[in-house]
């Protein structure tokens, strides 16, 4: 198994981006998902001592109960959010009957995530866009709890997680203060999710009215993937190959054949490239890094959107 992915499950008959984990036939409820993802464990906190037995005040070790793994050392201000609390929050957020499509842990349990589909369905530009919510958490003190919107264009399974000026796609909850109270504010999360999807629809409407000729499209691709003056021949060759990949997706992708040559078509071609193309150098963790971009955002998609909106 990958050096990053520790445990996880996925639904459906086809292996998803990670190609790892336990396949289940149908999306699960929270208790089933917790077990299938290997997340049915608890974080306990213990005092930290020096090697000669001196207590280090103000610090605790976060330890996984079932195997004693040390997940991280945190200050006494850090509040643990258990995996079961994360699922309970998502249950309360999405309502009775929510089904989870994937969940798991990375880096020996230090990072965990849940991916669930929101119950609303959106038709944007005549296409079905399904909104997913990603809830990610860390047990090592390295980051905040993050909640992220990840819209998926159903026809091609592309992510359309654009950074928008007027609506947040990602929001955070820090591991300090009353984290339980923060997590219980599900109404605010639903409001933000709906606000983001509404703004996404407006953005796609603007993009659909921006005509993109073949010549302009190639200019955008060159701006997205520039070649430095001092680039080596190998680097230049690789970038040219990536440029050609985006151009081919824009011109010939089956799911775009009925979409006019406009900004909406271009952003989907870039998203298709970012979501599905393999890197020129395939590292052992590139799929996990791609999933992390589902949460944090993909720079090339955001750059393409900025180019189009500025035109």
C-alpha cells in the first residue's frame, strides 16, 4: 500500500483516483463508513516527558488508542476532534440518509478525510454538477479542520473546484476553543455551500459568454504553462507535451463536442487535464497529492479561471 494512504474504502465497481482501499458495493452510513475506512479508533492525550523523566509542561502527545502510535505532539490549547465527531458533524449537516462515498487516513493516521455527496442537485450550463463535501482533519497538530466544496461535472467526473472572488470554497475550524460548538454550526456550512454553488453558476454563465477562438485558446495554454528562457531541452519538450494535451482535450474531448468554443469549454478542458492527466514524472504519491488538491484547490484551474475572467 502507498506510503501515504493507510486505510480507506471506496464505493462502486471501478477503482477511483487512489486505486487503493476496500471496495464496498454501496455508499455507507456513518457507522459503516467509520469501520470500512479503518477510522474506528480514538485519540487519547498523554503528558510528554524528557528522556530522564522530566515533565514538559504545556505539551501533550496525541496517541492512537488501539496501537499506541504517536500521531503528534501538541500544546495544551489543542482540542482533539475524534473521527466519530467528524462523521457526526457530517451526519447533522447533510441530514438523515446521507451516504459516504470514500473516507480514510493518510500518513499513519495523522490526517483523515471524509467525502460525502450533498443532497442537492445542480444544473449549470445545461449540465449536471454534483456538489461534494470534503471534511479533512489532522491529529498531529499540523493544520486546522477543513471543510471544502468540490463540485464534480458528472458527464466526465472532472473537478470544478474554482477559487471564486465572492464565495469561499474552503473554510477552517482551528483545534482550539470549543471545537464541538463550532462543528455543530451546520446551518452556516450549508449556507456557505449553497452560496458557493450559486456563485459558481454565475461564473460559468460569464465564462460561457466569452468566445475563445483556437488562436486565443493556444495563447491561454502558453500562459498557463510558460517555458522559462533558461529551460533545458527536456523541460521544454515536457511543457510542450503538456500544452498539446490541453489543446487536444479542448478540441476533441467527447464530453465537450457539443459545448461552444467559449470560456466554459476551456475551463473544462483545463479541469480535465488537471483531474485526469498523469504527471510526466509519476511519483508514488501523486494520486494522494491530486486528492489533496481536491481540498486545497488546483492552481492551474484557478489560473485558467483568472485569465478568462480578466479577458
